C-alpha cells in the first residue's frame, strides 16, 4: 500500500485526501 499513501505524501496538500482517502488516513496517523 506504499504507492497509495505515497502519492498524497508527495502532494502534502491535504485536499487530495478525498482522492487518496487511504493515503490520508496513513498520513494523518
């Protein structure tokens, strides 16, 4: 699931949470 949370991590914008929901959860905690 690295590629899933990796995308939002690169953006680090937060608004992409909607698109990459799974990534957002991983990044948030």
